[in-house]
C-alpha cells in the first residue's frame, strides 16, 4: 500500500505514520514494522527508509510492501463456567471475572467470554446454528462485572442506538482523595502514538465523559484511598482508568495507568495490600437497562469480587456498601 504524508505526519516518526494510515487488516505491530524497514520493504519517495524513527515531511510518499494478515479463525465453543445474571429471548447479561478476556484476540483465541457463550449455546430451539453472541460493550481483561450480550444483530443494533437506555455504574478504589467529591471529567481520549495499546488525553481525541462521586474516603492510619462510583457518558477504551489517572487519582492495581504514589500509607499492612493488588480495582457494579422488545427497565447488580471487597474492608471503606 502507498500513502502520502499529511500535516498530521509532519515531524513524526515513520513507524507512527505508517500505523496511523495502514488498515487494521495488515495486523502490523511496531516490532514487525521495524523488521520491514530493516529489510528495505518500506520506501520513502522511492528510496528504502533509513530507520523506523526517520522523520517525515508533508508530501512524502510512503510505500509499504506487506501482505495483509489472514483473517483469524472463528472463535471455538468451549465449556467454561459463566455467571449469567439475566437472560431472555433477546439478550444476556453476564458477570465477567477479572482476568478473563471478553473477546478472542490475535494473542488469545480461547478462554474468553465469547468462547464460553458459544459453548453454552443459549439459542432457542431450531436456532442453534445461528447463535453468534454480539457484545454490546467490552470490559478490559482485568476489570470485573456486568456485560451485555445480544443474541441477534437487530437486538445489538437497537441497544447500540438506545444510549439513554443503558446506565452503567462502576466501583473503583483509587489512590488519593478526589476533590470535589463529585463531578464530571470531559477530557478527549485517543491512542498513544508511541504505544497503540494505551490511551491518552489528546486534544484531537474523541469526546469522552465520565461522571464520578466519592462514596467514602479512608481515614486515620488508612488515609490515602477512596472508593469512587463512576458512570460512563461515553464508552471509550480504558476511559475510566485514563480519566481518573489524569486527575491524579489512579486506580489501585492498574499496571498501565495507576502508578502508586511514592509516599507510603501510614498503615504498612494496607500499603502492602494496595501496592500488591494484582489487577485494577475496577468493577462494573450496577446496570440499568431498557429491554428493546418491551421497553421495560431492569436493574442489575454484580457482587463486588472477594479480593476487591477485602481491599475495601482493609481501607475502612466498606461502610459505603453497607458492610463493615
């Protein structure tokens, strides 16, 4: 494929520009692109690129000799435990555990929610072969909680269009003491040009909104953690994680965005507990959903996972959830 460098590519690295222009079907990673450059298979104005970090000027013609990655095999059904909290003829709502991937990826083709759904095959009689679960939204691998799955394409489309009919509340344990106690974060989000797996606040990013409310602050020796309820206004990748980190309240256990503060908590035991938490303490907690076939509104809640509940209790934040 060939493209012409535009204003957005000026003074940027060649590998960044290629990843910006190349269709996702090529399945390029930065490491694979660097190998293509080293092999002379990336040309700039007809000459082999010198290096992946080469800077581009407006009007530079970049030619890439790469073959599109073959389409992945369809997900395979697997017999996996799945916590279904609601189902009807149109949709299901499941509670995903932290550590489980929502949908097969290039790196992980099995053990996902979709594999489990295919193995469960909840299609109606005579319709089993047509069952193709459609995720209405995804959760990050290390985020737990409620996910909506449509049974059919028309239901998926109806749910995607009815944005006001789905209200999702998340629970997060964060470092710090958010102030004010409630508010909205409206920072636009986009991909990090240096690492496509990360998101970041960008002026040219997609509009994104998260509203939040502090449910409890830790006090005394446990001071330094807070329990926050977040509600999505939009559903960007990693939205809550990036928005809270941007404000200086990163989620405990978030290895990508949640750098723990250098200053230790007064309680050594709690400090070790929080710093040793193995995944982001983020849980898709409550869901209000308008059913597309009847307009009836249902409300669902997923119990807080044991490890996150233990962290909340250790920080003295459980009173906000009606527990010690």
